[in-house]
C-alpha cells in the first residue's frame, strides 16, 4: 500500500448515551482496494459507516474520506458512492427520476444512471413501490455507482439480491476497484466478502477484532459442518483429529466444528465409513467471530 | 437551490394540484351562495345576538354584518375554511420537509450528495413556503374572478389580496414550527402534533380571550389573533397581519436550520 488511504478510520468511538456502539476502531482502505467490513447485526458496522459519511458525529477519534470528513466537507460527497443499509425511496418515485436528479446534483451526464440500470436489467420507469425487493436494491446500487465514484461505501449491499444479481454486484465492485476506487463493503455473510475483498475488517460488539488479508482470516476461520454417513457413527471417529474442536453424533450424522483447514477432519471421516454428504451449517460467521474473539 | 428545491416541489405536484382544485371548489361554493344570504335580514339579527367571543371567532368584528360582503367572506371563508385548509397543508408540508423525509430514508440519501445541510434545510422549507404561496395565489385568482359576478364587489381587490396573503402568512408560521421541530430532531408525528396543537390552542384562545381577560396576554401572542384582530379584509395589509408572522416564520426556519446542522441523522 503505497498510496495514501482513500478511507481512513482512526480510533473512532461513537456512543449513544451509555451504549458504546463503536469502540476505538481504526482501519484504512487504499485506492483500488476492496475491504470487507464484517460483523454480526448490531456489531456497529452501520454506525461506523454513517459516521464515516458524516450523518453521525464521532464521539472521539476521526474518520476521513480522501483526507476530509464528509460531514464537514460537502464537495467530497460528490466523489463517494453510498448505499445505505436500508435503501428505500418514496413509493411513487421512478428510478429514472432519482438517477437523473442525483446525476445532476453530482455533475455527471444523466444517461450514466440509465446505462448502468440497463446493464443490471432494471426497469427504470416503474414506480419504486411496485418493484420487487431485489430490484429495489438494484436501484440503490445504481444510484451509488452511477457517477463512477472514487470511493464506494456499501452497507449490506447484497440484501434481497438473488444469486444472479449478487454476481452482478460483485462485478460492479471489482470493476470499481479495477479503475482505482476504494471500496468498503459491509456484510454479515463471509462467503460473498471472501469472493471480492482484499482485506477484511471484523467488528464485534463495537470493537475491531481483526483487520487482515482475507486469506489469513479463512486459514483461521472456524467451520461448522454436517457429515452424513450410510451407517450410524460415533463421535469418537473424529476425536483428537487436528483442528476439530467439537463433535456431536446424531444417528448417521455428525455435527463437527473445525478450526482452520477442514482436510484432516474430512480425511478421518472418509476413513471411518461411507461418507455420503458434507454440508456447511449456517453462514459460519458467528462461529468465526467467536474464534477471532477468543484468540 | 435548484438541486433540492425544484425536486421537492416536483415530488408534491400531484398533491398540489388536488389542493388547488379543492380551494377553487371552495371559493366557487362560497361565491355562488352569497346571493342567497345577502338579502336575509333574519340571519343578521341572529348573529348580532351572539356573544362577542363567537362573533370574533367567526371573523365578525365590531358591527360587521353577516350579510355584508366583508362580513360574509370573513365568516364563511377567511376566519375558518381558508386558514384551516392552508394550515393543514402547511403543517403537513413543514413536518414532511425534514422529519417525514428522514423517516422515509430520503434525507440521508440526499445528504450523501454534494449538498450541505443548511442548503437542504432552507431549500426544503422554501419549497413548502412556495407551495403555500402557490395555493394562496390560486385562491386569490379565484376570488378576484368571482368578486363581481357574486355581488361581492364592495370588497376591494387590495383588501382581498391582503386577506389571502395574511392567511398564508399565518399558515407559514405553523408550517415553520412543524419544520423546526422536525429539523431539531423530532419525529414526524411530534412535528405534526406540536404545530397542530399550537394552532388549535391559538384558535381556542382567540375565543376564550374575548370572555376571559386573564388569557388576553397569551392570546395576543398567537398568530390566529394577529390575523383575526387585524382583519385585513376590512382594514387592508398591516404589520401585525403580515410583517409579524413572516418575521416569526424566518426566525423559526433559521432556528430549525441551525439545529439540523448540529445534530445526528436518525
């Protein structure tokens, strides 16, 4: 990272009365870099993002986008693309009107919005209220990307998107990073972040518990798997296998928790009987966070 | 200003059209009814016997007869229908300007753009004020057109203009109050309740103030009193009917804007 960070969060703390929503959080995003911002709901991701955008005032510390705080520096906001966590506009408004309005405010050609909407296969002439949940989220994505911003801040962008649209979202993020944009991508789901991020910042109870390259995190990630066999099995077959931190047997199924690589556990399971199926349980993130917090 | 003000008005253009048609219909109804009231001396006697409090609430100041053009217009339109219509529109608009859009998610989205908070606050209240003035202009145009045909020619165009303008000015005060409560961080319901409640209290005090001398100092602070006591339809424009409410409106708008700049968004 030679370039000066495009997003710099420095010892940021934000309290609401007695509640500490964000506690001494620091991280940075360089131009061309995608940082996944992970954490369970209520961990303080949205509070961090909304303070970064200038909607909330920091209690202590600072956050800067391109060297300034958007709450004070109005001009820098034209260089940021922002998708709020609960994107919605009024039901009667047509996406085309929103795109034209925001394009004018940000000083870019009005057609940019509609071109992007076309790529995402979004009908811009239907009132927002008549759109499906996925299409509403696409409206939010288009307004965030339409001015080709230098900094992109997305709060839970994949909410409501079907797998196809999710791929398009990741494509948008990659393309933005490829042309030099810094992207902060918040999510409570690890797999999508894993596919697009260079680094991951993990937030839990307002504290940053990890800020590392995405590969490091996966090496240490805790996985929960359900293994199905043709015959009933005992939990003993996986006892003492490297990485296995918990096993529960239930007839022909084993519920296994693994820290780090899952290879040894799968090898032991294969050796002990006819392994039919391996399925991840949940999105693993809660477990992952516990693992990180314990370290 | 263009970035915020014009889209704000555009977004309410359908509602604005509905309100305009409603006001036109009201003016037409009031105008076509006058010939039937004009010759009815019985009505005059009935109303003359009413208490000063009731007569004051009806906009029938000292000695005004219900069947006179000014007495009729005041009692049937300027002391009740028009202010209530403009108040409902104005308070609703004032609460919408910040609090309503904040709850709808639009405010945060707008403020992610290169527009400042003072700009957004002032432009959005200005949009509401422009719409109130627009409704006032539509009303005035209809009244001026109906004046001669309805036999209300005794009331001069100047006085009609003053009366409509003063009513709009009073609505602006309560609209600015709803705006300021929302801009200061109040929810939309709080903004509506505060401004609506203040308007109702002002109206009630206007009636009680006639009978209860102790309430008069309080009554004199109410924009309703500035309007009804100044009686612009009879006396024309005055500082109390126009200057005072506009000054209070500006102060409320400024206070709301200052509070909005300092606070967190919800």
